[in-house]
C-alpha cells in the first residue's frame, strides 16, 4: 500500500514538473517576440543598424574600414575575410584589406572612432 502511495506521488510530481517546464517555455517565447533581438555577437558592437532585408553572400563580397583603423584592425579583417572564404568556398576579390582597397560602396563597412 505504501508503495502505491509513493508511486502516485511521483506521478503527480512528474506531471507538475512537465506543466512547469511547458509554462516557462511558452511564456519565454511569448515575451521574446518583442523588439529585442539577440544576435549573439562577440565582441558586442557599439551600434548595429538592421534594415530588415536579407543579405546574400556572393563571390563579389567586399569589406572596407572607415575611420582611424590601425594595422592590427587591417590584419584582423583580412584574417576574418580569409576565414569566411575558407568556410564558404567562395573566392573574394580582395586578397588583403588595406587603405587602398577600401571603398565607399563595400558590402560590409567597419566604422571606427578614436
């Protein structure tokens, strides 16, 4: 008899746990549909402008640096572009990111202020 009572208590606790998890997941999803968009970017940029459009990465992708960019930023952006090329299999027109290769009509522009 004692075994049956323990079994019914365990069933009730399991149902309560399932209800609680379902409730917490649904309320999290309901409240996350607001305007707060989590992009999971590291490092976190100071400002992001979302246009609502989709971006298609093609082999004509270019990257540019605007502002006071140092040698370290040029080398880092070159490494990022090469890694992107290696991960996607696309051949980009820029071999190295330099002051001369940066244009105003690039697909991805990194603006720096110091």
